[in-house]
């Protein structure tokens, strides 16, 4: 089994990117990049991308550590998605 | 020449530093994505270079128009043409992610040099990256730069000039790939194999630079080890939700009373003084708009507390764990885990939840989830629960509201099971993987901003809908259906609205609230659930009770009415009313969205089923409740 598949297997058990990196003994940034790759293929979901307004308005938390965050698709049609970002 | 890099690695700062004022903003060909294009005059007799600052991305497997522009430009497949050279910014403090993008760029065959940024940040974190060592490992030039101070830029200029003259070099261990479809993800198997190769290369390079240190199990891991077990996670989630409702109702109660007293006192008095002209106008403003809007506005503090509490759960990372546990529970019941996310969104608002069903890959999965979304109890319905819970279950309002959410989840699960065993037997479960965010200390500013934005949206949206609906209701209340009354001077029972509500009321009698105020509130609730509370306030305000003992504030009047219609079992009738509100059509906007997504036939069918379910459940709750 490849490392990429190992990352997916670990993610299925419920883990953070950091936790996956620790369990597999790889660089946390590498684990994050692999998770991102699976997310781009639509295989995994990242919480901040998909939970939407059920967990506080993503428009309000649209900056995380100074980095612009993409609004979830669940925000489509929401009037708040067009409000100025933080 | 292209500038390529992850977001926030200092790419734009470097671009500004290199081009100065010689830059312009232009749209990428055939798109609306803006690009910064500038001219870099390196000096020393070198030819000026046309420099394009591409949108930041972590991968060339694009998932947004901006990233598509970057991927196409690097591959040379856009109208920008093939670049002579790419300067790839590699962030020393986030080496692995940068190296993955570098590997993808190298794989396209685009010649490149590396600009190493944030070396000082990496050093301060104890993970120094040496540019020379990196160049040795990569086999391409690496220049450490600091775009903020300009350090390293002259060397970068020399390196670029040399690279442009020397022709394409290649990154050690990476071969250019001709199969664009695989690189683009169109061929999944080949794309995965390529990605695996690249990640393997990144792993090897990072290990050559610094062997990864074994990491201890963190507190977050230990907490997750307990919380993610279903038999622990579910009870903990229920306990957290119960606490949240208890806190919100007890904290916000004094604020709600204050707002309510302010609207019904000074604001109403002022309105009576300021409004000139006929009595009907004063009646419309005071008994119609002020009563309705004022009542809903009194919920604003409570909604703010609720939104703040929910934002707190999200921001600290707990809500994602709840979704993860819910997914496991759904799968245990044979339901598709992917449906969890739109349904979780539905507890905020059903409308974006329906939009979120678009993330599901199959049309029938989208339909199944879209049919369940209306049973997710949105925040608009919360106002109704809170009003009735505070009137009929004083002291246990938080628990009553909490139980409504439990009922909502039960409806979703039972509805899902029923649909999976009937109309959707052919659906297969899809894998669903949610990567959890790390626990973090909540960010006060983000929390406050989130609560403020949500509360403002609640007030403005509710305000608009309520004003429009109550204006229509007031007109219907002013139109007589029996002779002997003038327009705008008609007893409620003889008005068009009152008579229509009275015609519906008998159908609600088995549920214990078969009278016109409740029927009217449910009818207006079709427009939006926020209007239900406003409708109660308005209809009780304009309808003088024949029995003076039934006069009083809204709560007293509603208690008296429910006592009468339920034969002395007001609490059971109130619970039945709340269940009816939970189960029937959320709002007109949801119906419109369902029709757009799934067509009129499914939408009509779903609406009829929702009404039937609401009626049956409300009757069952009342009939059982009156026996207790």
C-alpha cells in the first residue's frame, strides 16, 4: 500500500493532518499536501471547506492565519456569503 | 516568465519588488481572473523580462478558476503561451507543500529556478533550510530571497539571466510527463500513480534535508481517541447540545425581556404619538408591524448567544468531531455518510443545505438528501420553539428546545431509513472521509464577528419577510367577508384572514390547537418560520378577547387559548404545535429551491408528505401527552 493510500486509510479513522503525519512518521506538511490532493479529487472533505454555516458563519472566519479561505459550496445562495470578509 | 508558489509565500511582495511601478492588472485570456503583469528590468545590460504573477495554489490539480489559470499557464496550454522560465517560490517554513508544487511544475517540463522564502521563519522554528544544500538535492538553482527587504534579489536576477541563457534544466528525480490528462486528474488511476511518485519524491527530499523527528501523541490525539468513539461521542455531543440550549435560554432571558419591554413600551408609545392620520394607519403600524417585528427582534439577543455558542464549538474544532460521529452513526444505519454534511448545514438554514447537496456525486443521492433536508431544524424554527417553550415549559425551556433538535435528528434518520428501504433501495453507499481540524483556542474576534453577522442577517432577513408578510396579513384582516362592516373596521372573525384560518382550524383540533390564531400562524409560517411568532403577536394584538380574564401579554393569552383548545392540556398542545412546526414545509424559498433542483413533482410530493407527517406526529404527541 502506498503512502498516499495510507493517508486516506488514516483519515477514515478520524484524524487531523498532524495526527496522520505522526502515525505514518512523515512530514506534517507532506501529510497536509496528500490530504489536499485527496480533497481535490473529491475523496476526502476538509471540515472548514464543507461544514458551512452550521458551525458559525464561514464568511466571518474567512481568514485563517492570514490566509484567504474558500467559502464552502453550502454557502451558495446565502446573502452572508457576499458580506465583506473579516 | 512566471512567478509560481503556494498562497502567502511572499509571491506578490517579490513581484512588486522586482517590477516596481512597471506593472498592470489584466484578465487572464478568456477568463475573469485578474493577473498582475509587469516588466522586470534586471540591470547590467540584461534584457527586460515580462513577468506574470500567477494566482497562488498548492497544486496544479486546479479546483478554482484562479488555480486553473495557474495550471494552464505553467503547462503552456493557455493563450499566455509557453513560459521561458518559472520562478517557483519555495517556503522554507512549509517546505513539503512547496516542494510538491515545485515537483508538479517540473513535471510539465517548464524550466525553473527556485526562490527560497521565509528562511528566517524556518530558522526561528528550529527547522533551518540551507539554500545551497537544497540546490544540491534538487539539481536546479536555489536563491534565498527576502521580498520584504530585497535581500537576495540581485542574486536572483543573475540566476534568472543565467537560466534563461542556459536553456531548460531539470529537477533531479522528476521526469517531464507528456500525458496532460493524467497530470490534470482526468485519468484517475494514472493521476494517482503520478501523484504517488511526486509525494514519494517530496518525502525523499525532505528526509535528505532533515530527518523527521518522531512526534509524541498530542493532547488533541488523546481527546479524539475518546471523543470519536460512537458510544462516547454521541452522548457527549448530546450533553454539549443540551448545555448549549440551557445556557442560551437562561443567559438571554433577561435581555429578551428588556428588548420586548422597550418595543412594547417607549417605541410603541412614540409610534402612537408620531403617526398622524386615520386610526387604521396607527393600527397597522402599532398592532401589525410593531407587534410582529418587535416580538421577533426580542429574539435577537438569544440568537446572538446561540450563534456565539455554536461558533465557539466550530472554532475550537469540536463541531467537525460531531459531524464525524454523526457520519458513523448514519452509516451504521445504512445511510450514506456524505449526506451528513448538507444535513448539518441544514441546522443553520435549509436553503444553503439544499445547495450543499450539489457536492453529492449522484443525482439520486442529491434527491434523497434534498428530501431529508427540510427535517433539519433551522434557526428560524428555533424562534417558535423558544416562544412556546418559555410560555408552556418555564424552567425547562432549554430541555424542551433540546428535545426538538433530538426529534429533528430522529425524523431525519427515520425518514432516511424509510426512503432507503422504498424508493431509494438501489442507492449504494459512497465512501466519506472527513479530515478533522486540529483543536485550537477560539479566536475572539472571529467568534464575535460570526455572531454579529449571523444575528444581523437574522434580524434583517426576518425583518424584511415579516414586514412584507404582516402587511399582507393586515390587509387580509381588514377585508370583511360578512356584511355590515367597513374595510379596516371589521372584527377579526369576520375578516378574510380570520375566516380562512377558522376554516382550517378544525383540522388541527385533534392536535390540541384547533383555533384560528394557531392556524393563521402555521399558514403564514409557509412564507418563513420567523413569521410564525410575528403572526401570533399580531393576531393576538388585534383580537380583543371576549373574556377579560384572557387578556394580558402574549404569553398569558396563548396559554389561555391553548388551555381552552386542548381541554386543559396546554403543554401537550404546545408540544404538538412545536412538532408540527418542525415537520411541515420550512419556507417558500426552500420549496422554490427544491423545485429548481428536483422538479415540481418531487417538491409537491415532499410538501404533501411533510404536511401529513407534521399532522400525524402533532396529533400523536398531543394524544399521548394528554394522557401523561
